[in-house]
């Protein structure tokens, strides 16, 4: 019996070592803080860290920080990119159509229960810390639906982007560092 357990343990170790040389791949679709798909489909199977680094590099001024203005301009650009029916409102069905090409080969995040919990309002709603809000499995776009009418307007998205920026700006400098953004990849690859 002990020999069988040892052989099983060695077998598992060998299997694990064999897969260590391969680059880890994301299993879930990764979104920017503004809801942009960063991997999957035409973008490839990037890990969360790879995808977030590429997004950071695209927005960072002088390569080391993202300014508030750059972040908000990205949020506005992303809203109108996702608004595929050009009606100045985002609906879940519209987001699903927009995201479909990126889901090829990747598993979509499970927004179900957490999204419903995010709709709680009033004195009984659980108050989350900024880091909990940022890493919870809540749809990064529909979380902006402040009045619970199942659509997101440009104004709601802008206000939500302001909140996300403030939550990410851990040092309250008015800019985002790479480390500030990488908190979104904590707890494993998403």
C-alpha cells in the first residue's frame, strides 16, 4: 500500500514537472478595468498578467503610469466600441454579441450570483472594500448599471470608471502603476 502511494505521488510529480516547462495559459476571458476583452479569439490565449501588461503598456504615459485622463479616455472609447447597435446604451445581450469572438477557446467568467449580489442596494447591502469590488466576479460593464434598469448609459459608465480608477489608485497619486493594475490578476489567472 505504501509503495502504491509513493508511486502515485512520484507519478503526479513527474506529470507536474512535465507541464511546468509549458507556458501557463488563461482559461478564462480577461477584461481590462474598463471591460475590454484582453485575450481570447483573435487576441490569443494570454494569461491575465500578459493581457493586463499589454493593456497597461498601451495606455501608460512614458511607460510607467496611466494617467486619470488616459484611463477615462479609454473608458469612453471602450463604451462606444461595445455599443454595437449605436443606441448609447449597453445591454447584456449586446455585450454577449460583442464578446462572442473573444470567447473562442476560453471559458467565460461566471458573473451569475455575484452580479445579482452587486444589485443589492440600501442599508442592508454589504459594503465591500475597494480590492473586493475589483476582483469579485461581477461583470465589469453591467456593474455600472447604477439605477438597476438593466442597461448602462455613457454617464453611468463614466461614473463607474471613476470609481474603478479610484479603487485601483492604491497610493492616491492620481495615476495607476503597473502594480496597481496587476491586483486584478491576483488569486490566480482569470
